[in-house]
C-alpha cells in the first residue's frame, strides 16, 4: 500500500502516520483494480 508520508513536514516520523489528507475531484475518472481499494 502506498501512503503519503509527508517527508517535507517538520514533524515527520517514519513509523507514524502523518495525518495528511487527499481530496479526489472528478473521482468518476479514477480506475482501480484488484486489491487497491
């Protein structure tokens, strides 16, 4: 699984989740397959 890590944030810690959010606009155009959901 690919996770946004936020390495440019001052509070970056490799073993902790960064708390970043992703907003997807026009999601009807996104295609996923297999176990990626």
